C-alpha cells in the first residue's frame, strides 16, 4: 500500500505544480477557458466484530484513493478519474475512466455504463470504450466495445465474479421529423450471440408511442409502449414478447422468456390527492410452468389535508403460481398521520398492515398476519429529531391452531449535520435502539436488543478542503438459538481536496 500512496502523492504533486506558482501566474496556451481542476479524495478505516459465536468474529481494514481531473480542453470538456482500493492488504486499481465530450461527439474509455434499450444493452456496466458522434442535430452514431465480469481491472479485485464476456456494438438514432424517430442496433457478444434490433418512436403533444423488434441467438423479441402524461393524468402500457432463447448482455433485470403486459395509471385531481394503479401480467417461459400467468397488482391512494392530516391506503397482490415453489402474497397498509405544533413541528401516526401468504407447495408455510404500528416524531429543534415506535403483530399459521405475537419497540434519535457555533467544524450523529420479542405471549421467549450509533465530525475551513472522522458501534444481544449476538466497532477517516491547477488548455 505504501507504493500506492506514494504513486498518488507523486501524481498530485506533479499536477499541483502550476498551483504553486506565484499568484497571477498561469500556463496559458492560445485558447481561453476554465483551467484544469484536480480533486483528491481518500480515506482509511478499520472494523472489528467480537462474539461468542465464531461465525460472527471478523475484522477488516481498508483504504481508498480517488483522483479526479476536470476542465476545458480544445476539443471540449475533460473528465478523468482513477480510484485505488485496498482491503485486508489486497490493493488494486478499482476504477479508471477518461472522457472527452464536445457538441458533436463524446469519447469515454475505461469504466462505463451504457443503456441502449431493454432488447439490446440495458444499464450495463463494463470496461471498454464508448464513442458517439453527431454529424447533424438529427443523427447520432454510437460505437461501444468492452468486457464485463471476472475481476475487472485487477486480478485480486472481486467486485464481479461472473464469467468474462466480451461484446461490441453500434447504435444509430435518427430523428426523421414531426416527432418521429427511428433507431437500429447491432451487438456481437461472447459465444456468437449476435443481436440485431430495429425500433421507432413517435411523440405528439402528451402522447408517446414506441416499438422495438430484435433477434438474438435464434430468438425473437418484441416490445411496444404507449404513454400519455399530463400534469394530472398518467396512462401507460408496455407489452413484451421475448423468447427464452433471446440472449443479450445484462446486469440487472433480464426479460428473457417474458410475455405479458405491464399497465400503470395515475391521477392527481388536486395537489393533495393522488391515486396510482399498476398491473403486471406475464408468463415466464424460461423459469415458469408453461401456460401459467403470474399477476402482480398494486395500488395506492394518498391524501394530505391543509390541517396537517395525512391519510393513505395501499394494497398489493403478487400471484407467482407459475413457479416451482409458487406462492401468493397479499397485503394492505392503511395509515393516518397528524402533524401538530408544540414549540416545534411534530407528528403522530398509526399504520395497520394485514398480510396473507399462501404457499402452493406446503400448507405449513402459509400464514396470515396483522401488524399495528404506532409512533411519534418529535422535532427537538431543526437539526434534531426523535422517533419512537411500537409494533404489535399477530401471526396465524393456517395449517394449525398456532398463533404467535411478535412485539417490538424502536427509538431513534437523529442529529443532522450542524455547524458548531461559527467554527469550521460540523457534527452529525444518530442512535437507534430496538427491542423485539418473537412471541410476547411466551414467558420463556427471550428478548433481542440491538443498538446502533454513529457520530461524524467534519472540518470544512473552505470550499476546497474538508476532512472527517466517523465512529460507529453496533451491539446485538439476542437468544443463543439465533446465533446473531455480536459487538461491532468501526472507525474511519477521510479527506477531500480540490484545487485550481492554473493550467489552461483552452
């Protein structure tokens, strides 16, 4: 790690040389513009957990160093970032990016995130290059290429353990005119999975229509969307029909094998009343049973009166019958909140939350539950808030006559970041204390107690420099059968320094 720190200090010193010149001196080329700005952020921390259970005994230490260089260059705007991390004596380059952008182009090298569409690249993180050019205001061409998975930059960095996947792609978007646009995308991925898609969209006032069709790995995919939105009304529907053999690179949500319709609607007749409904009906032809449709439905109503009364209702039903261990989950939540002034602005609230769980495989897993939550929020002053909450629950196992009554109380005190007098020091803190019992009707049932606290002290003498120190503590006292008892401590320190290099390139 010493080599890492030395490297960063040398880079910072090299780039900071212009900043050390006498006041009013600058290295200037033939162009005008803002100078390059260098920012350094770094920190270190250690954590320890002690317990009577071996699985809860651990320790760690870490360091991170981030250099960011931004400014104007003859070609446009520059952004570059390097990040090095060390955890438990394993140090590696964990993030690197270099980007230049202008009015008609952009180039990004290193760590990138791209999102073309659901049927091609959808919010994918990778290491590689992205080049976009705009020959005219109506046409843009994007070329991407890179790799994702299996260690990323360093062999010892395990942020991503998926098998490595290489891909390249090109996407063109053309605005035909009168609200109509078309696009085409071609992607080559590992294993010979080539993706080709065509799409278009049309916008007329508050109405938007979209359609995309793609082929990949012998599979086909179709996505259509209709959306109408005003200040008071929203109506939207998305239709998907994606073969189970349709393969594209993805990081988050994969719609492979999905066929169905997602409908959403919302209305806001007044500023204090809103109603929203969603329904997702789909067949999962990759993981679900053939011909069986899953249906997820939810809706909510909220109302806030001028007198400080808030009312709300939400309900949901998720029918996942198509899966091997299928189930139906239903629930509702009704709440009322009343704000009041007693020296400061405060609030009391009550929530009633009934839920039902029905297993398609084992009746012993099915249950119903009623939860009552009562709480109060007290503003001690603008920066300090106290919350106290009581939970009473009744759970009934459907296959038996067994009923259990979980119980919990929670107290939380938050001190939001506040300046200490007129000094350059700022402080913030929070304390969260919770007691819970699996069944309050049982005299033999032990109580679990957890307590979390943290405090942060910041020193901010000016807008270019700041540093902080944070201490955290967590204590869990639980029954031996839970095997979760432990005491955890963590302390960290970090700083940020930004300075004008007085180095002009434009």
